[in-house]
C-alpha cells in the first residue's frame, strides 16, 4: 500500500532553499542605519555642547585644584588635597558659606510664594492679560548691574530712600551696609525683584495646562477659590515646583552680581557682612593670584550645590507624597461617611419596558400588563 507524503513548503532564505540568499542593497542598509542612528544624532548636539562648555571645565577645574597654580606662572607642582585643607581651615570660607545660605533662603522662599500668587492672579479672568504678563517680566529684562546700582542707592545707610521712609514712621535708620542681616535682606530684595516675574510665568504656563474641567467640577461642588487653589492647582504644579526649586537653588548659591555691585569696593563688606562664595573665589583667584585655591573653592561650591539640590528635591517629593496621602485619606473618609458618590446602576434593577410589535409603543404583553418591569 503506497502512501504519499506532502513536502513541507520551503521558506525563502532557509537551509533547504536552493536559491541563493538575496543581498540587501545599499539603500536598504542605509535606511536601517538611519532608523538606528538618527535618534542619537538628534540629541548629540546637546551632549557635544555640554562636553565642551560644561564637562571639560569641570574636569579641568578639578585638575587645577590639586596643583599650585599661579595666575602669572601657570601650573606648579602637584599638592593633592592641600588646597582643600587650606580652604576648609579658613574662617572667611565658612563666613561666605553662611552668608550665601542666608541670602539664598531669604530670596528663594519669598520668591516662590510671590511667584505662585502672581501666577494665580494672571491666570484669572483679567483685562489686558498680555499687558500684565509682559509687565511682570520687565524686571528680568533689566541688566543686573543696573538693578544692583539702583537698589544700592535705595538701601544707602545715610540718605537712602528706605531709611528716609522708615524715619517718617519713627523707625531708626538701619545699617544696610554695616550689618549682616539687613545687607542680606537688601540683596535678597534685588534677587526677588529680578526673578519673581520670571518664575511666575513658568508657574502660569503650568497652570494653563491644568484641565479646566477640574475647576468647573469643583465650582459645582461648592469649593471656594482658596480650596480650588490648594486642592487642584498646587497638586498639579508639583513637577513645576520641583523644577523651579532646583533651578533657584543652583542660581541662588551662585549669586555674584548683586553682592558685587552692592557697594563700590565689591569685597562683600568691610568685615565680610555679605561676602559670598563667588566673591571669595574671585578674591582668591584674582587678588591673591592663587588659582589652585580658587579652583578648590569652585569644586566645594559645586558639591554644596549638589547637596542642596538633592535635599530640596527630596523635601519637595516628601511634601508631594504626604499631600497625595492626605487626598486619598480624605476620599476614603468621604466614601465611608456615606456621602453622595454616584455608583453604576445594577443591570438587575434597570426597568425593561416591553413594546408592542405592531405599534412600537409600550403595550400589553402576554400577561396583559403594560410596562412590565423585570426585577
């Protein structure tokens, strides 16, 4: 008894295929390379630019910090960590670090609060919105040197406008240039004047991306404006708040223009009342001609910025997570208290109305009832 077996189909390119494999053309190979390499080519300009103006100066500064390096003589012998040990043993370094931190706190915290309030006002239904939005950005356009010169005259110790106004209400003149805390407040005022409007526009852009349906639903439920701002706007702005906090930390710890132009000498005060880390770095590098120690200060400032950025990021995330947990607890309380929460109707409780085949209207069924409801 003969049996016939059907041969399995031969797939092209397999071992059993007698035909030679088809070669991929150059254009197809080029297309494959384009799909694989084009994303890396698109993002390569940023990394190339960062390597030139960011990574290389950072590495080169680290190399300078471990050598004796003069402004005129150039590279000297290798000293290791001696520059860092010398800087950490100087009282002026710790004074500059404390002043920098004080100015940073006095400028960043009020700036964030004011920027949020201004952004909320600009997000409301105002007349001439474009005019007001351009107006809050004008201080950012003004040159920082001009702002520092104007505010240094406003906060002058003898004949300044601020002391004159304080004298009108019976307050003694304040030594804005001779005392530490008043000088920090004056410099922080300059920083807030320049950067509050800029951060307000960033918050405004984030607020306009929030769906308006959330506010409409909250208004229907009877939520006031403050309740909407606290329960809708702030939670939706958490990523933007983290971004602004990190950028403000980097800029606040690198502050230079305002303290440099606060007086004519630019030394941070007669006894270092507003001496910052950047002013201290400038003094070491270009007044004592010791670039090795100045590079050590630069690297210590870099490490301080990283530490504060991580702390701010962690603190902001903790606040955001605690707020999310409170919102979930509030929802659980509402559901447990039996409040009006709409639920999907059960199919068993849905009325079924029978219609007459002839008229298509509710009529009598086989049991003689009209509109029989199935339970």
